[in-house]
């Protein structure tokens, strides 16, 4: 079968030059995530993504039967990368208090993931988005609860502390990304993250 990425771009005014080599399904999924971060879930469509990647729509259909299949792949990629990059890295930190502090610092610097998550929260009525957000939220709360339990808190207190921590995270996203509050200077933001860790992580 002819590689669709080697065809000329026929219908994309101002498109990028044709990208050399075959694009993978992950390339398309990542491009969809980038577009979600910039414009939201509704913006994910085949033609603008093909223009962005400098290929024809034939390249898309080489990998995906539909736009919804691409969106599903993008969401699964976001979910799996977060799980590996964040939770996988933290497993190397044996002390639960230091692990929680490391989690706060790591999450604070994952701006792209925050933007995507915020965009997904605005699209919870989409049938592909809701299950992913449910799984991610449960995994995050379970991880926080287990970590707080390991610091010595009882089951109920650990669950409450996990919910408070997650509420602080989502609320901060709302202030900064959805309500368009001005971003803090870096030094002030780092002080805020440290204050959050000191407040929430048991001594």
C-alpha cells in the first residue's frame, strides 16, 4: 500500500511542507492533544490536524477510522503518559511525606497537562471524555489517599486530606485557566506550592 504521508497536500492552503516519513498513530494523537490544549475538544478535526502536520487526510485514515477514534487515542495517550511520568517516577521515593512533596512540585510544573485537563473538564458531556476523567480522578484520589495513609493518618482523615488536596488543585486550575486570573510570578508560585505542601502534608 502506498504511504499516504508521501502524497502531495492537495487541499490545504498555507499548509506546512509535507513531512518526511510516515506519521505514527501516536503523532496524530499528540497533535490532537496539542489542539485540545489550545482550542478545546471541539476543535479536534481531521483537516486542521492534517494541515498542522503537513500531510494529507489519507494519512489520518491510514491509522484511524474516524475522528472519534483519534480523540479516544489522544485521551488514552494523555492518561497513560500521566500515569507513567508522574506515578511511575514517584515510586522511587520511599518516604511518603517526601513523595507527596515531590508530587506537588512535579505537578506544579506540568503546565501542558493542566491545560489539557482543564479543557477536558469543559467537555464532560462528551461520551469519550467522561470515562477518562472519571478514571483519572479516581486514580489520583486513590493515590493521594494511600500516600496520606502511609504518613500515619487514619482512613477517614486520609480520604478527607486527599479530597482537600485534589480540590485545591482543581480550584487553582479554575482560577488560572478558566477564569483567566493572571499567572503568578515564578517566585510567588513556587512559594505557593511550598505553602500548599507544608499545609497539607502531615508533619
